[in-house]
């Protein structure tokens, strides 16, 4: 009993403290409402003197008081300047308030149109903003003669009138010390019109902060309600017998939706063109369903039966709700008395159910009573605030939070009571609570990097070849991936902007080759999906001088400008070119896109300035160009733009030329060759050679020392051209350490050439880069690098990665060699048995043929039993000799049923992996021709094309195969030896698969290619 009382006391105490704070705050608010602050100033005669208003201390200024009002007229600033009759029709009207006594339309008081006008004395020039909510039912704003737009469409004609009740926010730069505000207002339907809320006025920064705070409040309420709705829905899913949890979840959901379409109307961000008629219906529906679900929640929580009065009220509520939802909107303006009657009846039934219940204790009844009190506050505030046009009071913010927390405490108490009654259930609840904490902890951890999760998972789906996506799903996931990557870029932009503002962005200036940097950026852009109707054109001259800049930041500048051009160009091209201007180099990125309006050019480089007016939602948050300009200026240059609407834009930035005299950095083509000591005996003993390529002497020296300390031999060069020259020589290195950024031939180009000749396991490449940017990493792996390491690096990490890549290379070679040895040792017993029988038969018939057959069998067995220890390649002549020996033996068995046709080009001398051709021929004989009673033909075709590539094909007209059999042969896990081994070795050595074409009953064709001069005899001796 004491445990139960203690369990009840803690949440009840917390709730009591919250209620006490709520009542105290409410009392303070009511006192302030009854005794308004002396700081508030009011307009008189349509003029408001705001020179003494301190916006920093007092906040925004509400434009309360007497406004000029011109009924039944929609006036513009020009009318006030040109119409001398306006003073005669001028009236003064209090704001906030409706215009029931001033305007009437067809005998309906409060419906019509009119123009409000006020002049505000500011005392200083600034950018001022106006903001208004619930200007019924449409408005159009003018500030100092500038048309700021509005909501809906004010009109004197009901046919042209369009209602809208969305909040309005507009800004205008004021040069003088007085602001004239003119508002056209019209309400010809739905609700009586007027400025039911006092418009707010103040400097842009103060107003924006005030607006954001109001939005944040609504967003907090909306989020809280939705979260609790999901929480209670999850609880209901686990405890389906507790039906009150379902109604509680729906109650929170309806409240959350209500906060999304009321006050700041956050839903307008998703649905900006939502008609007011629908918005009014939604307001009625969410309010109605809120109190309906609350009734159901109380009755289900108390396990009350559906007695007659409850059923009558429920039936009446259903009918009333259907009429309200399906009936005309004019009906909704008459629902205030009906709502009052229905809500009064609801509260009476709820209190009756609470206090007649005998099963619940005092704690439950007290909390339920508080819940009803909170709901009454919310309903009264929401309903009558909407009907009477009042501003959002404190109750509507605090009461919902207190309500959901009290409901949560109530649900917790119900579960805890069951916990006290049953010890076994209490242990289970503790376990569930622990699981909940673990789940929340893991979820919190995952939420730290949701963006990278979205990118990686969507990319995995796009790259998954086993599970093919439908075109529609693939397109959706591709868009999801692109949006995630764009958000990732925006995050990097924000970080850069923060560093720039705080002065923490460091610039390391060195002589940089603009043309090489541009080529790297082109490579980075080629990886991302792009519009195929837009061409990237590089018009940079080969003899451009070096510039003095930060290499990484220059690449970022070029990437931002080129990506910007691609983003706003639908068809045409994006070009880059440069020219010398005195001691500066001017680089231009020009596109043929949509161009920029002249009025936007002045603000184009401002932070968070977007081009949404031109291209819809593709413009991001407006940081890219701003960061680009600041990066250029930090390096001593300038960024300018020339643009014509509809014809494209040209961005030109300048950078100082590099003065090489007196600098410590020397251009690569002027450097003297480095002299390194020869590798030690220990290095030679390891039998491993590493090629080191880097244009920086210091980096080259560091890599050489690291390789030498691992007792490996090395070759060190300072340019891509020298590296390619060494790779064409023999012997080949075992690993390449390759710098990404090098003048002349870049590291990416060298890596692509390496991959053209050598696969990943045959010659690993470790790329070294100083930037470590995401685009560089992707470009490096796209070019074929095995790994990438950012400079400056730790020597221990460099050595570990080198050893790892060498171990991978050796492991791959050993795996292929072991499988090759196993393949060589395979002799089909059936084949050997048939051969022996053939020899016995020939011994009685043809001694000469017997000798020839024994010679062929000896050749075949020698090739099978001779393991290749020295290398992985043999001359083609040796492989062909094995094939002919095998076929000669098989022809003894098949006789005239097996016909062999050789089509061999003359003077073919090249190296081939051993046991590559023979397994294909054996497969054609055994599983192709041998499966047909009438036999068939095996065709062996070898030729060389004009590019020096050797083509080898084995074709038969035997039984053939279906698609499933072909896939089984090529499957790495089920292919086994023979065909599977040939396919794996072709992939390992040449990066290509065995090409198999076959149909059941139509024979089969096996094809593959290999470069003739790729390997020579010296390679096989290593």
C-alpha cells in the first residue's frame, strides 16, 4: 500500500506544480490584459508617432488605435495623391476590430470592402516590415507606395473576390522618417471582415525574429501533439485491449492538425494554394473531432457503459459533424451557439462519468478533472478566439502541453497500478522500460547523422544488382539520393560560412595550375548525374600561367560555379575559359541558362539570397555564390557576374598570378631531378617494388623514407608522364603511391591508364590527396584507386595501408594459383578409362596409330601434371598443343561424330593463362557435341584485330544450354572448376567476363579477348 501511495505521489506532485505555475501565469496574463502597459502607444486620427518606441526592449509595435478608413473603395497610393475627394469620405475606425457598423453588402452588415490607411512616424531610415494575421478575408498591402502583395484577392465584385486568411509578412526599405501603410481589405463571404488583429510593425530583424518565434511555438505544439499521437498509437498497438489509448492517440493527432492550420498556419508552407473554404472546413473538423475523441477517451478509460444519454449525445454529434463537414461554409459561421450547447452537454456527461465511477481512485478522478479543465480552456480559447478574431493567448500554448503531460501521467499510473498488483508483471514492465530506453538511445545516436544514412542507403538500393527496382521506384530513390547529397552540400556550405564569419578559415597560397584544377572538377562533376542536354566545355589554354591561390579552395570555387551553371541550364553548354589581365588571371564560367533578372543582380552574392523566383525550388538556401565570392576575395581576387534574362550568365573571378622568383615553390617543369639513394639489400630481398609519384619534393621524400623503412624497393618520379613511362617497362611495380593533384598529367589520368592495363588486385593504387573532399574521394575511386589517404598523414597509417594492399595482392595471386593447380590436377576418370580402352583396341589394329595416340596422351598428361610455378602465363603454342592432343584422343572415341575445325591466324605469338582454351574445348566436346547422337563440329577461331587485341572463340553445334545453366557456370559460388575457373581468372587478369552465347538445341559459343602485347616472357619469370 505504501508503495502504491509513493508511486502516485511523484507524478501527482509534478502535475500539481505544473498546474500551479499555469494558474499563476494565467493570473499575471489576465492582470496585464485588464491593466495594459503604459508602454503601448496608439494611433490617433490615422497617425502614429513611434519615434519613442524602443524595439530592442519592447519588441514589435502593434498598430493599434484609430486608422483612416474608406468604405466600399479599394484605393492605391496613386489614388491618395490624385483624388481630392478622399478626405470627404474618410472615416476613423478602431483597430483591431471588425467593420460591422461601417460596411454592408446586400443588407449583410460586416460584409463588403474598404481601404485602411495609417502613417507611422519612425524617426529614422531602415528596412521596416509589417506583419498581420487574420485580415478578413483578403488583403493587399502598400508601404510607401510599394506594392508588397497580399493574401487572396480583394474586390468589390463577388465574382472576382478570393478569400484567404494566411498570415502576411512584407518588408520595404524606408529612406525617410515616415511610413505610409495602405491595406485594401475585402470580405464578401464566409466571415465578417476587418482588421480583427492589429498589424505589427518594426525593423526587419526584430519582425523576423518575432515571426520565427511564433512559428517555432506553433511548430513545438504541432510536434508535441504528433509525437504523443504516435506514442499512444504505439502503446495501443501493444495493448490493444486498452481502447482508450486509440482515442487518446486520435485526440492528440486532431489537436496537432489544428495547430498546423491555425494561428501561423504552418500547413501553408506545404500547401500555399489551399483555398479558405477548405481551411475553414478543416478548422471545424479538427475542433469537432478533438472533443469527440476526448469523450470517447474518458469513457473508455473509465470502462463506462454506453448508457442512453451518452448514445444520444454521440448520435447528435455524428449528425452535427456530418452537416458541418458536408454542408455549405456559410453554415459554419452560425455554429457558435450550437458548439456551446454541444460542449456544455459533453462536459456534463464527462463530469457525471468521472464522479459516478466507483472503480477508480481519487488520483485518477483528480487528474481527469484537470484534463477536462485543460480541454475547456483549449476549446474556449480556440473556438472563440477564431470566432471573435482574438490574438493567441497564453492558454493555447500552455494548456495543451499540460494536458498531454497529465494524460501521460494518467496512462503511466494505470500501468503502474497493474505493476503493483502483480509482481511478475512488474518485472516484465521493467524489462519493457529498459528496452524502451535502449531504443531511444539507439535512435538518438542514429539521428545524429540521418543525412548520411539516407544517402548511403539510397545509393545501396540504386547499386543493388540482385534486387532490380521498378523504374518508378528507381527514379524516386534516385531523387531521394540527389536531395540527400544536396543537403549534405548545404551543410558543408553552412560550415564554411561559419568559419569565414569567425575568421577561422585558413588560406594556404601556393602556385596552382588552373587548367589542371578545372580538369579535376570536371571529373568530379562527371560522377554525379547530370542533364545530357547540357555540355561541359573546357576552353582553357594549355599555356596558362600559374596563379597564387589555395589549391583546395580554388577547386571549391570552380565546382560551385560550374555546378551553378549546370543547375540553371536546361539545354546548351557551360563553358570555362581564362585570359590574362595585367598581373591577374581572369577565369570565366559562362552558361546558356535562364539568366538572372537585373533587379536581382545586386543581391545575388548576399548570404541566403536565392533565385527561387526564377527557377522554383532548385535554388537551395543561397550560400554557394556567397561563399564563392568570399573565397575569391580572401585570395586577393574579385568575383563579378554579367547576365541577361533568358540568355544565360557569365561569372568571372580574378586571381593574382604567381611570381615564381624569390618563392620557395618551383614549377614542376623547372625542378631538378631528385637523387635518392639506391634501395638497400634488405629492400631488394623483399622482392617488392613500389612506384612513388608526387610532384612535391617534400612529400616524395617522406614516402621514399617510409617505403625504405619497410625494406621495399622503390622507384620515385615527379610527374604523371614519368610514371606512365615506367609502367610500360618491365618489371612492373607491385604497388603505386600516386598523388591526386599533379601538373601536366593528373593522378586521376594516371590511375585510369593503370586500370586500363591492370586490374585492381594485379596492381593496387594508393591515392594521396591534400583536400580530402567528398568529390575528390569519389573521383579517385571512380578512376580505379584501391584506397585513398589524406595528406598530411601519419607514417604508421601509410605503412599499414601499404602492407594491407600488398597482402591483398599476394592473397589474390595465391588464391588463383591454388585453384589453377587444382584445375591442372583434374583428370576425368571416364576420360582416362576411354583412353586406355582406345589404346588396347589400337594395339590389335594399327601400331602407328597407337604410337601417335600414346604421344598425344603423354602430351595431355604432361600438361595436366605439370604445375606452373614460375608464372601465370604460357605461350599460346603450348596451350594449342594441349588442345590438339586432347582432341586427337577424343576423336578416337567419337570417330566421325566429332569434327574439328581450326581457324587460326598466322604469326600469332602471345602469352595466355594456362588451361584457358582447353577447358572450353573439353566442355564443347563433352557437354555439347557428346550429348547428340549424330555428333557435331567444334570450331576454334583465333584472330587479332587492328588494335592488337586477340580474340579467341570456341563454338559447337551440340546440345546447347538454357539461361539458368549459363548463369550457373558464371556464378562465382557455384561455377566450380573448369568454366568457372576460366571465368574467374579472366576477371582477375583482364577485368572481363567469359562471353557465353547458347540456346537449347542450337549449340554454344564461348568468347574472350586479351591484349597481345600486355605480357612478355619476362613477366612470367617474376
